[in-house]
């Protein structure tokens, strides 16, 4: 193995990394859902309907945050040769971003 070559991680290492990142992903997603829920709850008490919905704004922000996380972590891991956790990051964060995006639009 030369100096320029990286050690290719084993499948077991990749699975454990994917599981650890999945736990972190779920914590971030839970926070985003909580903020979205609180914003929706606050919207229900706001009588002024001319302003943009706070829930829609928070869903849009969560969507961008999750897309950025998917690109940075998923893309970075794939670039480093960590295929399993990279794909997990792209699917979980990207899929959740799509859900928040649809909530922001509707």
C-alpha cells in the first residue's frame, strides 16, 4: 500500500458507521420535526393570515439543512470510499428533505 492509497473500509466498519450516523440523523430530523410542529402550533394561534406561515418557513429551512447535510456527509463519505454509510446518508437525509420540501410547498 503506497502513501497515496487509502485503506478501504470493511463492510462491518461501514455498517457500524452507517448505524452511528443514522442515530445522529434521527436526532437532527427529530429536532426539525419538533420545530416544524411548534411553528404549526404557533400558526394556529396567529389570527393574521397575510403573513407567510411559520411552519412553511421552518419546513423550507429544514429542507435546505437536510439537503446540505446529505450532500456534504453522503457525498464526502462516497468520495472517501465509504459506500454504505454514504448511501444511507443520501437516502435518509435526502428523503427527509423531500418530505419537508413538500410540507413547505403545501
